[in-house]
C-alpha cells in the first residue's frame, strides 16, 4: 500500500490516490518475471477527477 499525492498550486487542489497492490514472482520458460496488480482509490481529487483506477505491471528480471 502506498500513496502518490500531488498538489496543484494554481487550482489549490490535492490529488491523493491510495494504491493497494499485490506482486508475485514467476518463471515462464526459465525467465523470472515479476507481475503486479493494483487498485487505486482516490481519497482526494479534483471535482471531475476519477474515483478509482487499476494498475498492471510486468517486470522482466535478469539476475546474474
């Protein structure tokens, strides 16, 4: 869980998403890969900002 808060000084408005994420490392054909899936809830947002969001990430790992 984390947050990525930003403030718009001209509009005097906060954007405060709270992220909930899970991550799993797997091997596909011997290649280690990190998979991440997350849900984003906006605790504070501009008037017409989003209410929620999702995030999916794939990271290929190359250990020595």
